[in-house]
C-alpha cells in the first residue's frame, strides 16, 4: 500500500489518493471564518438545510454528549453523528446508524468537487481540511436521508465550520482555558466564542457551573431569546455506584426520574449524561422520544477511549484527555476507583499544556513512560520527559509507542495511556 504523510489514514481501498487530498488541505491551516464554508456549502446545494440537528460545543465532554444523544435519537430515527478527531480511520468521523461513511463515497465526493475546492483556492478562499470534512458530512447526511444528526463543534463555536447549521437544540458542555491563542485568554472570552452556536429561539443546555462562564452564556442566550437550561441548577443525582465496568445512579430532572446505567466512567460523565438527557427531554416536544429510549440509549452508549478499560490482566485503560481540565477529571476518576501506582503511557501534541496536565496527576501516577506520536504536530519526547521529571521520580523514555506498550504489558503494570487521541490510535494498531 502506498505510504502517505499522515499515518493515521488507515483504509483498505486501493483508491485513497482522494482521501489523502483532503488530508493535504491541512497546509491551509485552520480558519475561523464562515464565509468560505457558507459558499462551499452553497455550491453543494446547501445540504445542511435538509437535516435536523443538535449542535454541541465545549472544552471537554462534547464528544461524549454527542454519543449519548445520538444513541437516544437512533432508537426512533435515522440518525447521524459527526465528531472529531478520529482514532484510527478518517471514516470514523461521519456515521449514519452505526455505519461509517464508505470510502467510495469520499472518493466520489472529492472527484466531483475537487475543481470547486481548487477554484476557491485560486481565489485565495481555500477550504481547509476541517471545512471540507464538515461539508462532506453534511452532504452525506442529506443524501442518506438522515432525519436527525448530532454535530460536534471542532474548535470554539462562533466561527467553527459546523456553525452554518440551524439546529433544533444546542449544548455547551464545559468551559476551560484551551486554544487561548485562538479563542482568547480569559474564561469569559472563551465562553463567548463557544456561545456563538446559540441560535435565535433555539434552546441551549449548559453543563458548565463557573459563574464567569455561565453569565456570558446566559446573556447571549437571553439576547437571542433562546431558553437557557443549566443542568447544575435543574438536575440532581443520587445513589452513585462506580466501578471499572461502568456506573449506575438515579437522575432527577425537572421532568422525570431515571435510573441511569452507563459504561462511561467518571463523575464528569454524570454531567455529560445530564446534558444529553435534558437535550432529549427538550426535543420530546417535536420527537417521539420516550423515557425508555433515553435510559436505554444512555446504557448502550460506547464512546471509544474515554476511560475505556482495554484489558483487566494487566489492567490497561485508554483515556483521550488532552488538556489540564481533562487531567483533573482523570485524577478524580482514579481517586473514585481507588487506583494508585498507575503507570502513565504518555505523549502529547506540541500545542498542549504538558506541564499543567502532568502536575494534576501527581500522587496517582507511580511511573511515566514517555513516548512519541508519529504525527506532524507531535511534541518532542525528550522535551516531554524533562517536564515529567519535575513531578515524577520514575520517568523513562521509549520513543516507539508500540515498544512502550509492550514494555508496560510485559512488566504487568497498571497502564493508563493518555495525552492525545492520536497516541491512542497508534497504540490500538500495535501488534502485541
């Protein structure tokens, strides 16, 4: 098979040059400007107008909320879900009723619209990788007659490519400092960017509790006459039981009482469940979603590499947290499960706050195995090792991720692989 620049592109088709073409659009970088996205979508026939949507933003938790709501809606409707990034295959990003978008559809899409993309590029209005991927998802959902699709924001919200949709409901899961060079250095500025997905008259469900963030979100919701629902004020949970196999708890909302069972682990997932349940309840006004649909949808949700136990002997957990806020909830989950002396198998991308991330795990981690992602935005492993040595006495460097994983398994250690979803994708492909 041909070797490509982006090794996470794992496909079986021999005709994947077209998909590599989409990857190469990364050279245009990231663009927070909706004008090109709107024009490109118009040239595709505005497929976003053919589908009903939920739109989810947030620093952390948005992927989990999307997964929960998708599973709920899928019980009664032809449903789609659009998330990013992928773990192993590009096709994971776009799913309809549990089937990933076919490679052949992507190839046909690129062949059909390549000239359009290049025409815009010649006008210095080049669509980016994420814009083209988002347009691809919208077109696919339209052509597959999807009745309801859940869309995850890529970055921020106000100027994110996904923000050309007009959803039936929106959600903002959490607000923390990340991508401050793009979204702003204060919680208030970041909240304003994420609240940019709020549409006139469209309800918004919020999982954030920090006053500085919620005041901004509430103000924007009021300005747009969008009903504001904060789960911290509207919901309570009781009788929590948490173990490595999952969680159970009773959830009380303004409308109903549920007995929740979920494979997703951690108190932060309770908040994500609350957001998804309140979204589903508000959608009940126009959709035939029942209490049973909600409970069973939550129970059946699997969201890859979110504190996912890959094996019990030795214990091996994959977690996609990649910022200090994610490290905080990861630390809390380890505490709730009484897990100590964990071996961290770790790497990160160059634009992440490695120092703050590792500092928050001090006390729960016994040993750190630093490795290096085979990805163009990787952080140098030697640099990571030096930072890790500020907080942990036992730090070793094994640059190859598969060799690092084999070393940890052979020593029968409690393994926690984390720091980047790109690292987890590589580890999942390791021959063991």
